């Protein structure tokens, strides 16, 4: 679904746009690479690429315009991609403009990390938002700490706290190597109150008594939209401990020795919403609401997960509906694989977006339904399972979201 698109230019600054990560095959200087979708997803617009002039000639150039077909006004249609009309987490603006071409006709430009392409004789056309790196490999990593002995831990996921640790911050990094990235390994050592994580450059952190946990990839130098994250270590009675600091280029103060700095994307948690699941024991129904903790009538809080507020690459819309009321114990939620949970007596409540495949840090959330004793259907949520079938329940679908 996510495809790389390269931009390059020739001597008269007529840009050439092609599929792939290297525009040099089009005999031009590479300007940038961005990642977009090859199919329409919610929140995206269609953008078409055309070409004019003979391949290999100085006059060969690309057009970039909104729509499904670039084959008009002398241009030959090449391909279509889909980018966001508004900014979503991890995307940067790309401005499109056009100008008169010296050899006749128009020439186009696409400027990355820019929202206006109307300077230096160019006329601004429109803006789209795309990922500067492959969004399929971009995952959140949460940092937590214990302020008794200042031990730090890193985990895949949005916000992970355990064993008396406090959440510090969340950043986004890559699970696979990308242009200008370095591998960073996380290891673990100790047990109980001495359990701690190590962060070091390299593919593995399994030496000197540490057990390798996972590896992620981040930038060695600043990139548009990234923040610096400093790593340091200090002597401790049980061995070394490591520190990870947000918006920091030097982690060497207050008794810590600075090791290195990497650059990653901040995780804008405002684009995530908490979905809490409540349960009741009379009819074994579930009730879902956008809240940190669900307490509604005879429903008690069961679990919680985080999903996207709006569309995000690799996600599907999941909708919540409600039927019944608290007074006669018929209130319950419907969980539907689609953009609308209304119909057949259900009232649509909200739509969130979750992954349709497993991603690092996510868990499976399975949805099933069964006949409701008082008429209609009832739904249930099964956490950490690929199926909601059994005991009279029929499995409907599975999505993947971030646990708390």
C-alpha cells in the first residue's frame, strides 16, 4: 500500500517524478523521496503524474496535478498516488507549483517540507501531505523511568508503565533500516528492582551480561520533523544503568556520562484516543466508550486500548454503535468493521481507526456477536486473541491497536 516516489530535476529545474527511491534512473539530480499510498484511503486525495518530452532528452519532464488522469493537454499519463489532504502524524507538507517551460508548455515542481510553491517565478497549485520515510515501518516506542533509582526502560507501544515506573515520553522510530538511519539496540538486565534496559548503537545488545530485547532504527542527524534524543549511562551498584532524554543532545549531566544522540519523530498522542471496554455479568455484553476508564451503570471497567482518531496508513475504520438503555439492562455496544455502526436499531456513536495487520507494539482485538436474550444481537471484545468464537459467539473480525 505504501510506495516510494522520487523527485529529481534537470538543468532548467523541470522536475521528474518516478516510482522508487532513486530518481537517478531518470538522468536527473535527486531532490527528495516521499512515501504515499497506491490505493485510496480515508483522508487522501488522488494525485496523478504525467510526462512530456522524449525520455533521455533535456526537455523530458513530469506534471503533478490533482485527479486520476494526467493524460491531458499534451501530457502522457504515468501513474496515480494518494496523499493526505490534511496533516496526519508523521507526514510533512509537499507544495506543488508550475511555471512556463523554456522549450514550451509548462514545467512542475514539488517542494518537500514546504507549504507554498509560488516563489521565484513559480505559480503555486496545491499542497499534499506525505511521509518522508516508509510509514509501514514507523512505530511508537515509549520511555518510562523509576525516580527512586533512575532506571529507564523502553518498550514498543504508546504508553507503557510497570513495576513502579512512570511514563516519560513516546517517540516514533523505524523497525527497518532506511536512508541515513542507524541501528539502535535495546537490552535488558537484572530482576525485580534491578531490572533495567540498555540503549546502545548497533544491531544487538546481548554482550557484557545484557540480554538483547529489540532493535529499532533512527536518524544519526536531524531530519525535518524529528527531535533529538540523548542517551547516557552511569555507574550503579548492580552494574551500568542507562538514561534516555527527550529533546536532548547531551545526556551527560547530573552524574551521567553522555553516549550518543539520535533523532526520531515525536509521537503526537493527540491523534490517539482511548477506547475503554466495560463488561456486565447478566447478559455478558460489552459497552465501549471513548474514555480512560469506563464506569456506566451496571458496567464495570474491563480493559482499554488506544486507536487513531483519524485515518492512518494501514488502518481500517472501526465503528461503535449503541442500542438499548440502562433502565431495563439492554444497553450494549455494537462494534462494526466499517465507517458506520447505525441501522437495525443501532445508533452510531463514533468511528476510530486501527491496523488490520499486526504491528510492533500492538495487540489483537477480536470482535464477535451472539443472539441477545432480549432480542437482537450483542457483541463482545476479546483481547490478545485472533478469534472471538466460542460459547455461542460468532467471530466477526480482528483489528490491532495499542494497549495501555
